[in-house]
């Protein structure tokens, strides 16, 4: 039975996300808070929490500083940002600062359910439509902490590894990738390990962030 804290100051959204969770996880225990301080208090009292759904604009948050505070105080509890914010750089920053996922409040019920299932299964969830966006603003104002994959690194990947990386970048779990590519899940795990090694990154999150702006169709033509 999962234990999840919904930290959001909007009662209608708390009710909506509660309904989404109970539909897929009927035995889930839900707790609620309306401020960062209250969320911190609950997280310290309940270190058995499986997940915290954290509103980015809740009182006390001060942007992503609230996420950093929560991660410092309760580092063992996974945190997912749930926000109306849809700026790509904020999504990437949230993951960099320790969130295991980012769910936009404009997501459909189906998208939210899929995101929660992936996260509770131990995967990272990123909104693929935002991550893959290539707005002029983003191109003109690259961040210093953006990690770019060198062309020679991408060229070192086999076609199958490129296909796996492409699906990783859209937020698919190993199980989903295995199903969609019609290969064994153990094979996917082997490909992921090879991808991390060839791209010189340490984990799946770094690989996904690095792949955000790759035009896979160009590399898959070969």
C-alpha cells in the first residue's frame, strides 16, 4: 500500500489528484498539506512516505528553493513537482535539484495516471512534449548547465541503442521500451547500460536530459 503526500494549496486540485490516485491505487494512503512548512513537518514525521507530490507555487516554496529544502530535510523520500508551469528550463532544473518527475497540471487524467505509475515503479517521468520542444527562446538562451552530447558520442551508439535512447527521452520505462521494440526487458537494461557508458553519463536522468534536443531521425537514417 503506497503512502503519498499531496502538498498543494488548491483544494480543488488536491481533490482531483486524489481521485486520480485512488482510481489506480485504491488502497493508497493519502496525506495532504497546504504549505511547504506543513509538508516538511509531515515528511519528518512520516519517513515511510513513498512519494511527495509538491506544488511549485505553494506558500513557502519560493520557487525551486522549496524543493531543495525538502530534499535536504527528507532526502530518502522521492519528490515529484506538480505545477501549472510549462517552461522547459524549470522542468530541467527541478530534475537537477532532485525531483524524480515533473507533472504539469494541464495533463490529462490518463497522462497523470501513467506518470504516477512510472514514478512509483522507480522510473523518472518527464513531460515529453516540453522536453522535446525547440522554441527559439530556448535556442537563443542556452543554460550553462545544459549537457550537450557530442556528435561522435551519438555516432558510437548502435541503431538499437538510438531507438532505446529515443524512447527513454519520451519518459518510457524499460518495460514499455521492451514492449514497443519487441525485445526482452533484460535486453533493454543492457542497452541502457551501454548508452550511459558511451555517452559518459552516470545515470538515466542525465541521459534523458542530454537527449532532450536530439533530432533522432537524422541519426536513424544511417
